[in-house]
């Protein structure tokens, strides 16, 4: 299209936004890029350790898979409420923006609570960062004790992102009257990224370690 | 419709109906993943299918929820190829070595050699 071509040519003249986004939004995209690499490194490291060791597959349907599936549903729903917040922000409906953002933060907090219950269950069974429960060690002879390190490391890192995201969203909800639409969009970018990471953590950590035995 | 503060231009950024349909697709793919977890497929097939589904889910989130599909191509080309190349470089280092390390896995207790008569 001629207009688009002219706009791109014009970018080289300076004094315009070549990405058509503000500097804060671009900054968030760059942060998301770097954080993606952090999680990629963690997940690739996990895959490497898993491939080179006997790996236990201990997650029973209840509670682990049921809980993690509900957590996935909660996180995906929180992304939808965040999208609704951004849409409301684009229409300038500030009270609706606040309502949707608070709904998103509540769903995020629900995710953390469910995850803590899941962690508590596994810790109760005897899983530690560098030790397997006795029954697991007997069921999978020679299994690496690094299972706990990768599990707590990756899910803990993700949970920390959800936690900081909840705080970030509550700050945005509190200051929504003073913020621009793009600021709401930026908080949405962070939140969707947290959801995106879980789309890889859930199958790699949980689904590939399902205990399908009766 | 949304207005970007930086450019001041109006451009389509998705309707609520579109976002709900993306959400339904994401849930459906998650359901398929959980179902596959109980199908006793070889781990390599599982890995390929699950990673394929996860990449589709990630693409849906980035394109629609994160609005990247509605952003300028400049931004997309700055973010996506660099990220893909960096992740591929990491895989390039670790994948071949994980196959080597696979051969070093614990194989169970050593069986005593059969006595010859």
C-alpha cells in the first residue's frame, strides 16, 4: 500500500515512532524478550537433565493433574479478563478497567493459592529440591534427585512472576485514572507473557510426568 | 478499536468475540494436552505433539491477547526472529549433547555374567 510505504520511508527521516508504540511499551516488549530467554534456558536445561537421567513420572490424576489443569484454566481466564480491561481502556471506561484488572489480579492470586496447595502436597510426600520421596526412589530405581530442583525452580520462578504481576496489576488498578491507555496495555503485555510461559511449563513439567499407572 | 498514544492512528485491535474464541481454542488445546497425557504414547511423540500445541497456544496469545498481530510489521520483525534465533542457538548446543548424555543414563543394577560350563 502506498500510504504504508510512505510511512515506512518516512521513518528514516527521524522524529516519528518507527514501531508506532511508545518507548515504555517497546521497553516492555524488550523485557519480555529477555525474560523469554530466561525461561527458555530453564526449560532447555530441564529437558537436558531429564533426557540424561532416569526421570520419575509421579504426578497422579488427583491432586497434581486436576490442580494444574484448574490452574491453567484460571490463568487463561485471567488473560481473558485482562484483554477485557484493555478493551475497556481503549473505550475510555475507567471504572470497567479497574473492575477487570482487579478480577485479573484475583484470578492470579487464585493461581498462586492453588499452586501453593500443590507444592504443600508434594513437600508433604517428601519431595525436596535435591531429594526424592522414598517411595518414588523405590518405584523408579536410579532416578535423579534433581527432579525437585527443576520442579521447584521452574514453577517457583513462574509463581514469582505471577506474584509480581498481581502487585503490578493492583498498582495499575489503583492509579487507573492517572494512567494512559498504553500503560494499561503494557501491564496486559506482562500478564499475558506470564500466561504464555505457563503454556510451556504445564505440558513440560506436569503432562510429561503423568503417572498413568493404576 | 483502539487508539495508540504514540502514533495517534486508529487501528483494529480485535473484538471481544474474537478474544473469547481465542480463549476457547486455548482451553481446547489444553484439554487435548491433558487427554494425551493418558494415551501412553512414546515420549518423543508426546514431546513433539505437546510442544507443537504449546507453540500454537503461544502464537495465539502473542498474536491476539498481546495484540502483536495488530502492531506494525517493524515491531514484529524486531521481536520474533531475534527470539526464535536465540532459542534455536540454545537448542543447537544442548540437543546433540542430551542425546550423548542419554547413553550414559542409569540402566539398572549390573546383571552378573552367565557362568560358562
